C-alpha cells in the first residue's frame, strides 16, 4: 500500500537483486562482468549505486518494450524502504543474517546467504534486515538500510541506516521499487 512519503502504491522486490538477475544486465550491456557459480545466488554486491540505477533503467526499458507500456523501476527512497520493511507492523521473530558472537567466536553472520532465503516480514520481503545492506535514495544522495551480515544482531534493525557514498563494496546490495501509480 501507499506510504513512506508516497501517495501512490508501489511494488518492491521481495528479494535483494541476486547476482544471477544482475548477470542478465551484465550480458546485455558492457557495464559489468558476469559472476558465475554459486555466487550467482547471492545478493549482487560490489556494485556502485550508479550501476544499480543503470540496471533499473535498463530493466524499465526492457519491461516497457515487452509489455508495450511504460514501466518504471528504481531504487527506493529511504522512507519507501522503511515503509515496506515495517510491513504495517507485521514483523517476524528476529532471526536475521546478522552477526552473533559468543566467547569471541562468530556463531551467525559469517557471510552473505542466498538472496531468496531468510526471514520474511508480513508483506513477504526477505532479507530486508541483515545479509546485504541495501542502497536507497536519501535526499540527493544515497544511504544503506537494514544492516548487513557483519552488523551485530542487537543493532540489525529496520531502523538501521547510514549515509553511503554510493561506491561499490562487499556488503551493500539493492532491491528495486516498481512504480504503480
């Protein structure tokens, strides 16, 4: 439903964009390299926010041609991301892919997990907290929401947000919004 500062309803990806999905863009353009093997099931990370936005533009154009109508995909705003992650208050038990340690040993939060696995909220979003933090638009720049697998479980939350330069790194991925209004 509408919210997060938007008066129009919007759809948001159930999953973080996987490397497998991102590979389709890489094969069709010269903007990135294809990642093969088991890593293709992981969230697409090591991608700059501008390249994520180029992926969204390419996906919009590809879907628009296929459906013969205008389709717009883009990074969510911080407010839209939080609205979707909160799911109207329907939150599962806190079992996210975030760091848990005991006696100096890492028990959970070792690495990224499959983009299609993980705890889902009441609206079906998986891995919205933990796993890979996610690029969002925040004002004129970018932020990263939700924390990642290296963030302590006690600090891994829907409200977790930090400014981000938009540069590529190993723990930041993204999911896309599709405008419906």
